[in-house]
C-alpha cells in the first residue's frame, strides 16, 4: 500500500510539473503585458509538428528532435509577439484575448490545410519510456525526468529574474511598466524576452507531453493551455509562484480523483476538478497568491 501511494505521489508531481511549466509561460507574459495568451497551446502543436517533419526528413537522433522542439516553440513565441501582439500592446484586455484566439485558430487551420487532421506519430527519446525499479517501486523514467526538469527550469528562471539585468527589468516591468520605460529600458526587449521564456517553457513541456501522448494533431494545444490557464487562476493570475503552486495543486488533485473515483465516474474527473476550482475562487477571488484589490483602491 505504501509503495502504491508513493507511486501516485510521483505521478501527481509529474502531472503538476507539466501544468506548472505551461502556467509559468502564461503568467510571465501576463505579468508584463496583461495578455492572456490563449495561443500558448499552439506552441506545443508547433513543437510536435517540427519533430514530426524533422523525423520524416531522416533526422535519426531523438535528442536533435528534442532540441528542435524547444527551439521551434521559442522562435514561434517570438514570431507571435512581433507579428500579432506588438501592434495591440496598448489595447484592452479583451482585444488581446481575441487576438490570441485568432492566432490560435489561424495556426490550427494552417496545419489542417497543409498537413492533416488525423494525429501524426512523434518520435521521442526511448529511455523516457523505461521503468526504474527502486525497492518495490516501479517508477517511469518520464515522470522522474519531468519533475526534475521542471524543478531545474524554475530554479533557472528564478536565477535569471534575480541575478541578471534583463531579469531585474522584467520584475520591474511587472510592477510598473511606465516607470521602467522612463528609466531608459527598452520595452520591446523586455516583452520579447518574456515571450521567449514563455516559448522555451512550452517547448520543454511539449517534449514530455509527446513522450506520454506519442502523436500530434492540429487541435491538441487547447486542453493543455486551458489547464494552464486554470492553474494560473488558482494561484493568482500574473503571479509566478502562484502559477507553479496552481499547476502542482491541479495536477495533484487530478491524480487524486483518478485514484479515488470508480471507473464509472472517471469521465466526470474534469467536471469535479473545475468545480473544485470554482470553490477555491469563491473563497479566494484573486487566487491563492494573488493580490486582493478592492474596487476604487490604488494598486501598489
């Protein structure tokens, strides 16, 4: 029984890590430009098709495919920022959301028209499918690597934000972008870096998603970005620690439901999870780590 519980804890950490990576990408963009980037899920799709086409072009090394997936998501995020989001930077939140949905729909239809709607197999490193036996525990390598990689990515991001000039500029921009610009820091550079980090995190998450899923299709990005958005809302939209906390809590709760629910009720797992999220927001309207600002108050 103890071994089973430990295995489920590892599973919960892996699922939560996936959500945390994606939620961090959403949160870091929102914290600086107040944009809920619902095209974030299409970065995963782009990574998958980049791996698929590279494999079809006889790229034999799976590690090259992994690097290509991360690079493709990072470059795509920068392209989205330059082509779609820069021109509406000072527009309302609703305009930004509609633009993000438009980018998402365009990318989906490009793949539908020029590739296909059916899933395409994506090769990933074979060792991620192996099992490690520790005592009586049988732990998938994928889950262990995913958790460790997420922890390393979070620590690297913390170091970037605290110990580099661009990181300090991003932290300052998240508090007061106008003042940052008055101090001579280029807005384009700060925002571009936020999108690049967002794309990098999405690319890392994509590698683990495809290692688990094994295939890519034009519409697969919607569910991951929805879960990431829910994780951001749980933790407090725009809060980076909140994004990590929300992702981990959502992943753990989903695994908990998977364990305790009978097979007949498994189809209602997402409905129960979202109902629990609604209850959390009733108690904490700004999220668990979000700032509570009353109407009429000045944000500080």
